[in-house]
């Protein structure tokens, strides 16, 4: 399965691409903003395509052509300007969803935020609320499609070493989770159709990632 | 017909409420943020309800209870912080749409931006694009509902005196239009069901507003 990684140059993206090297049935295509980001991937012989989430849908669809799945793990993050929140986290995400349709890609995995419900918007701090709004509408857009989607809602992301174990369910208690383990959750989701049309929160835990996905 | 005006204290809102005084079949309910905005409306014996677009949907639905229509003419404007663009122009608008459903209000008139198409997002300047994104998704949300909606896309708004004449069609050449004439277009839309499930751009022109709406 050929997988376009949107946000390949991010921390989760780099873990994901690296782990995919050991999964011969999966082939990563790293979507990067410019050639300057290419070195990391070229060293691993990973194909790169240059496209930007502010490009139009057609350009992104061209970058995705030939892939069987899209993983969206890009993010302006909650601390960038709110203009980027709208243009990247919401509209950029929606363009990759529309690009999937244009390129006849059925499988789509979205890395969302821990809680993107309407209640979460209302309860968010003033500075965090716009980010939650953006992720809320991107998730809503994806749910309304016919794509075989998975929506992953990670807890508080850390740079801790991966444990390969998590707790995953529709709702779980908010907790930390290593970015590297989220990459493993993405991998397991790509490899297990039990994750299709599922949406779950995930934090550090005691269940092996593959088992956690199987039991969703 | 009892009409909740969201953004009553804005410039278009104030024109609209004022003109409604001469239309005995229409009764305005001015949604305002706080008591300090009430004077203008009390002097005209117009009912006010206090609610905020950052309130939750239930609170807005309560403010709308008993009304037959909602007019959304609120706006953070393109020049406020982009956090407010997300929270007011997108999420605030969506909450009023959801509030309409909760309060069993079928009729909804949205004052959008001149061009909220995907092409307009791509062509917008960096500073304007987030606002177009927000209006794009609010319009999309409304289109996907079962509400009897009208989406009005005004040209460049001015404070010129109203002429009572406009050009209105699916697409028209970009031009100015007085805010006061947009208020007249809203009035005519409320009074003429020819506007239901229509969406049109409107600029200054030579056609009487009532005729322009009838001929949509």
C-alpha cells in the first residue's frame, strides 16, 4: 500500500516514515513543502513530493496520485497564528480530503486533536479554542465523506520513547502519549481494517498497539 | 413573522431593524451582546435578547425561541484577530444554524461574503483568506441543512445612501453596494419566498430590490 504522508516532516511524520521501512507492504510517499526538507527522506530512499497545504486541491491531488491512502499528520499547531489555523488545520485538511476523492484514494487517516467535540470548543481556553474549531470542522468534513476514514484523537503529545502500548477507546481519560506511539497507532491502523470508520482517543497505556486497534 | 437579527447592533443590522418598523407583518428581535447595546432598540420599542456568538448553541437557541426566522448579519469583519474569525464568522454562524434547528425555526438568511468559493480562497490575499475560509465553511454548513435558507453575497459594502436598486444574480461583476440596500435585500427576501434556497451576489444596480428578488 502506497501511503501519502501529509506532514511527513513533522515529528509524528518522521517516526511514521521511519517505522514504515520495516513494513514491506507499506510504502511511504513524503509530502514536503520544499526541497530543503527532502534530505531526511532521501537518506531512507523514501519518495518525496513537493506540495503545500495552501496549494489548491488539484495540486494536492496530483501529489497524491498513485497512492492508496493518505495520512494527515500536518498541523500548524495550537501556537501559530490563527490565520494558519484556518488555512492549514481546517482548509488544508479539507483540501487533502477532497484530493483523496479526486485521486480515487479510498483510505484516509486523520490525526485530529484529543477532543474536537462542540463541548470541547465551548470549554477550551480563548487561545486554544480556534484550533479546536478548525479540527472540529475538518473532522466533520471527513465524517461526511464516503472515504474509509479513521480519526485518531491523541492525548498530550510528548517526545518520550515509544512503549508500543496504549489505551485507545471512543473516550479515555486525558493523559500523555508519546508521538512515536502515535506513529505506531497509525501504522497499525493502516494494516488493520478494524480501524475503518472508527474514531478514538488514544493515550499511553498497557495494551499492545496492534491489540488496541483490533479491539476498537 | 418574528425575526431574530444576529448582529443587530452592526451597521446592516441597525438599518434592517429600522426599516422593519414600516413592515407590520415583520417583528424584529435584536440579539445583542450586552445591555449597553440596548438603547438604540428600546427607543424603537424593539425587543432585545442578550446572547453572544461565543455562547453555546443551547443559549443561542433560547434567545431564538419563538422566532420564525433568523438573519445572520454578524461579523468579526476581515480585520479583527483571526481567532475571532474562527470563533464568530465560522463557529458562531454554525451555532446559529444549529440553534435554528433546535428552536424549530425553518427560515434562515445568511449574509455571507461576496465570493466564498474554493477558487476565492485560493485567490485571496494572505490576510483576507482566513475570513473567506470561515465564510466558505459557514455557507457549506447551511447548504447541507434542511433549512429554508437564503445566502446573500454582498459586494463591497459602503455607507452610501440607499437607492433601493441593485443588481442580483448567481454571479455579478464585483462592485460596491450600500449597507442600507443590503438591509432592503434582506427585507425583500424575508417577504418573498422566491428567495428560498437561493444564493446570489448583489451589488448596486438599476433593478428595484423587490423585482430583483422576485426574478432570482
